[in-house]
C-alpha cells in the first residue's frame, strides 16, 4: 500500500508576516515625545531665567557698591581736621581751614547732593568723583539723578553718568544741635541744618533704588522704597534698595 504524501507550497511572503505600529501606538508615542521635548524646553527656560536673575542681582549689587563708595569718598572729606604737627618731614594731608561740608537740595522728587570741601595740599590726592585732577583749593562734587543714571561732576555742565538703572536717589540728614551746656542732640530730617557754631550735619544717609535689565513675569510682590513706602509694587523687573550712612568729622559729635 503506497503512502500518499501531500506537499504544500509555502509562499515566502507568508513566512515573514509584516508587523508595525497601530495608529493608537503612533499617537501615544508622539504624545510622549512631545512631553519630553516640552519638559526639556521648560528646564532650559527655567535655567535661563535663573541665570538672568542671578546675573541681574549681581550687577545691581556691584553697581550700588561702586556708587556708594564714590559718594562716600566725597562726603567723608567734609568736616576734616587739620592734622596734628609731628616731626615727620613727609608731606601730610593739610587743609587751609576747617573743611566743612555744604549740602544743597533741589525741589524735585529726586535729590541733588552738592558737597563743597577743601582739597589737601598734596596734589596727587586731589581727585574729584570722576577721578580727574583738581587744581583749585576748593572741591565741588555734585550728584544727581537724570534719565535713570546717577551722575556726578564738579559743576552742572560737567556731570557724567556713574551708574545706570537708577530709579530713585534720596538724601536724608542726621542733623545736630548743641545747647548752652555743650550737650549734643541729633535728629533725622529731609533737609540739612544750617552750619553754625551750634548746629550742623553730623551724618548723611544715601538711598539708591536700582532696577534690573531683565523682564520678569508681572508680580504682586511689594517692597519698601527710598521714600519709606512699604507697599511699592515690584512690577516686571527686579528692584533693590541700597542705603548707607556716612558720618562727618563734626567737632565733639
């Protein structure tokens, strides 16, 4: 009895069945990819915003420190005393007379600070707020705010910017008075006391308000400005307020 075997011809196309993604799988993959891209972009934007904020804060701190140092260098010359005679033959810092400080304030919202002092005899020490040589025996230093720039110079015609990004510049005065018993009393005022034998200015408070260059999302945050208002709105930029008090060399105070 003969065995009958049946042979079937298998097509090569049927041996390797084609496989692929369904439409649903493609959509899910695309959504996951878009989420990853969005997360990467969000991280990048957050990193950039943090870097810009840090850079802004550092820049504001450096500018304020420089401006306050320049102002303080001129203010501290006021009220200088004639040094005591010594046997040293080297040239000392000498003054023709007791060098008081004269402060003038304008009537605008922002103050203009004018300091009148006497220059030392040593020529290499005669420098104004811009670092220029001073040939006269009297030095005039003017500081004011103009179009967001804190300026200084020897006269209204020679004012040059010191720093930018300044939104407010205010000056307050620690005035003093002396009674008949020789006792000193002090008070804070927006105007300087007239310099006499019994009244004058013992210290000057400088306040600078600076704003950053980078824009930020609008915020409802508040801060205390140079005017003393504790509900001033921050806005869409970083704002920082810097204060410093400079004491004058007042006799007995």
